[in-house]
């Protein structure tokens, strides 16, 4: 299983934490706010969720800490060519 985490800070300086787990060919995306103690699973991730995950994976790949195969699979899910261009 691979786990990827990132956070987003909104205009009110409130942190929102995100986690994506990849296991057995499936993704699970979860979120929580700074004040929450438990993670909430996103049942139907939006395009914005997938875009954010792809950006995290791309940054890891550039630092030689990520798997390009996962980026290619996300590009297919987003309807892109392997170089990141829309189909």
C-alpha cells in the first residue's frame, strides 16, 4: 500500500489535510480538518481531488520518490495523454 498526504491552507489560515491510499489497484481519498480527530473518506472524489493527488505524485516523481505508473493511471482517469495534455 502506498500513502500520499498533503494539506491545504485556506484564507482563514485553517488547515485541511488530505490522504490518498493506493492498495490493490484502487484509490481511497480521505480528508480531515485541523480540529478533527478522524479521517472522512470521500466516496466520490471530484476532478479537483484527482488533480490535487496528481500534483502531489508529480512532485514526488520529480524528486525520484514517486512511481510514474501511478501518474499514468491518474492521467488516464482524468482523460489526459501521458505528457499531461487533455485528450
